[in-house]
């Protein structure tokens, strides 16, 4: 047994998370998930009127599934982001 170091941890590649001059990350331009800074603040009425493309963008931005028809996406987004008071 060695002197209590961290020999068993998994090593990441040396270029992990390092961007190049064009801002591209070593693991691809979209190869990782980063939680958006702001929580979406749409009302129920805004979700009900939101076009499908905007729902797709919102769900993708938060790393959530974008499967189903527009009504399923709308229901999922409201369940994920609307809080009952």
C-alpha cells in the first residue's frame, strides 16, 4: 500500500475542457452539458402558446429529452419548470 495518495482516481485527458483559439473544446463543440445560469421563468400560458421549435430549444438547453409530439413536450416542460404554489 502506498502513502495515502490518490493513486486510484481516474485521470482525465490532459486537454479535457480546454478550448482552442476558435473556442472549440477538445471533446467537441457540444460534447458536454453545462447547466444554464438562469431557471426558465415562463408562465403556464406562455408554455401553452410556445411553438414547438422553442420548446425543443428550451429542453435541449437543459439537457432534457426532446421526444414526442408538441403536446407531450409542452406537458413535460411545464412539469419540469413550473412549480405549484
